[in-house]
C-alpha cells in the first residue's frame, strides 16, 4: 500500500541529479579531510561513467508530529503501591521516514527506507515510574520499511534480499497499523506477536484462480530472537504468508519456524490467521497470533505469547475517517515467570486536511498488568497528531 502511494506521489528524479548531490558530498569530504588517500577513495566512489546511466529513482516519505499528548492514569507496584503517572508530553517531532527506490534495469531494482525518530518514552510500562526522555532525532534503522535489492525472476517471481520487512501479519508487515494510527498498541511492532523483523530473502508470486487472487510470500530468514539483522547461528528461519482475496474479503495466514539460540537447539514457532473486509467506506480487519519460544523464560519454561486485534474504520465523509481499535495481548517472554496482559481500546478520528496530510485525534484507553496483579498500569492517553506523506 505504501509503495503504491509513493509510486503515485513520488517525485521522479533523474540519476544525474542524484549523482550531483553525492558528488557535492564527495568534494566536501575531500576538502575537510587532509588525507589524499581519503580524498581519492571519496572520488573513486563516484565512477564518472555511471553518472549518465538512466536510473529511475523515486523518493517519498512521511513526517509525523505530536501536537498534544497527555497520559492520565495510575500505576501500582509493591513498594510504591499506587502512584499517579499523569503527564503531558506537549509538542514533539516523532518521526521522519524516507522511502527511496530505483529501477536499474528490467530485472534489478532496489528500495531503502531509513527511519529517523525521536522517542519520548511516552507509552507507560507496567510497574515503572517513567518520565519523558528527551531524545535527539536519530537514524533508527529500517523498522517501518525495507533495505533490499529486488530481482525480477522468470515465472513472475520477485526476489528481495536484505532487510525484507517480512509479512507475518498484514498489520505490521504491510504497515497497515501505520496508516491507521499515530500511536499503535502492543500487538503490531512486537516480535512475540504481530511482527517478524529479520534479514533474509523474500520470494513473492501472485497466483490467480478465476476470481480469486492469492499472493504468496515465502521467506528464508536469519531467525534471531530479536531483530535479526545479523545471524546468531547456522540455522535459518522459514516463513510462509498467503493472502487469498475474493472481492471485498482477504484472508491472511502465516506460519513461521526457526531455532533461535546459538546452540541451535531451541525452537521458535508461531502462526497467524486473520482477515480484511472492505466495502464502500467501511474496513474491518482482525488478526490472531500464537507463538512459542522454547525455554526462553528459564530452563524449564517456554515463552508462550498470543494476541489479537480488531479494527473498524469507517470513512463517514471524504475528509473524515472514524476508527475503533481493540487488542488483547498475553506476553510472557520478557517477564521471567510472570505473564503480562495488555488490553487496549483506542477510538480515534482522522481528518484529511489534504490527500497527503492527516490530523489525527485519538484516545488510548489501556490496562496493562501482570496476570498475578502484582504490578499494573491503567491510563488514558488523548493525543492530537499530524502526518504528512510526500
Ligand atoms: Ca540463524
């Protein structure tokens, strides 16, 4: 969806312009660095004959700002008992996402989507007395996009290699949550439930059976227990994702498996199932995930996690979309011996100031707690935010 939007909105730059920018950078490096070796290396990086190659380059992106953001609530934990966590985060720069893609020839292209963000630590955590953390904006990886080279193979197969942003759930993999909400919940960007975030190889092909179309994604992945941007063992991960579509209904299904530890003994498996129904201005979307990391809590305790979300979005007017989001996530991977339950309800509205600019009004109503009730945080978080897409 994002790629398509960028395709429509993108500025098409000639490679000549792009190389002149990089050439300018190279000159700056050679002037500031007194070393002739460095200057030679910088100049060599721009091969003169490559400047005239007609590479079609697309640039798009997003800017996210917080205009108003106030957490109101209480937290409980054994030593401090009940305490107030109410705090306002004011106006904030949240994120700048850049999407850069280029077509080198009929069979080779690339996409790199660096994300620059500033975190205020505004999402409350269970049993933690948190404060806003002033964080300078910085490059923070490719978590909302890809960094891949793309090969068009025979038989209408597309192969991507690199940070492939695997589609385990549509919510995270296709970045649908990102289009719906400025602040997301505990389901989407979470390796225990909605996301698989890894480097590897993606094979994609669409199959048509009469009026049913079925995109199929097959992955070979590093398979680490966290973001797998380098591998931790010789065991690859594998994942299959399918999206059979008939008219307004799309079904979603994935299965994932790997061994995540350095000794290659412990399995990590998870699966997801869900659907998307789109009719007129109405969108219904829901996905469920269940997974297990063997002995991730202790030598005798597996980390079992599961969760689901359900969303109803309705475009009441061309410039106004209403939304309600519910999710429940049960996670015990990060809390030794104790499961945590996250319940979120988030009504909201998006006002389209222009096709490419939204003002979002939303309220997160959350109840996060350890299931033995020893620690919990209960809050509401009204926010006003803005996102511009270019
Ligand atoms: Ca591996």
